[in-house]
C-alpha cells in the first residue's frame, strides 16, 4: 500500500477508533446515568411522601397538644395529609411500607438506606465514599462490609 490507498486505510482506522471511543463513552457514562435516574426517581418520590407524613404528624401533634415521644397512627394524621383516591396515605413506589413513628422522630420507609442506590430515608446524608463502596459491591455481586453501610 502506498499513496492514496494508505491514507484512505488510515482514515478508516481513525474513523473506526473514533466510533469505538464514542460507543465506549455511551456505555460507560450515559447508560449508568439512565439507570441511576430510574432509582433516584422512585427514591425521591418516597422521600417526598416521608416529608408529607412528617409534616402531617407535626401538624397533628401541634393541634392536639402531643409532645415528643407520643406515637402517631395512620388515622391520627389522615386529616393533615393529601390522601389517594381510596382515602389511603401515599404509598412507596417500590413497595416499601411507611412507619409513622413517634412525634419528634422521622418517619421511615421499610426500604431505608441499606438498599443502595435505592435510598428511601429522610435526612440521608450522601457520603460519596460509602456510596462508591456500595456500588462497587453491587456491581461485583459482593456483600458490603458492615462498615460500608
């Protein structure tokens, strides 16, 4: 090969490498972001429900004179929260159940913070190193160490 044929061959190789690089970029960067967005949408919906439950619990406590430590029930907070069409409290999108708890404590979802990246916890502080370790364990099929989560 010499002359124009060699230049054409090199151009094809460069084009092929550029396409492979772009495909690699899509696989490494874009696809995981779509997966992460799916988890975050469900988790954000759950966290929003937890905030509404917490506000309803606090409003109930304020109006009825209840103090910290008093257990609130579903029937106690129903008048203070927007209910679904069947008259029920909002539900967790991933099937978790809500624990209303006591006045002064955050309500909880049964999924909690242990199912990374599916965090369903009010006031969860994002620790990138812990999340990175959990992601690494999830990808490799390993169990996170007790200190990781």
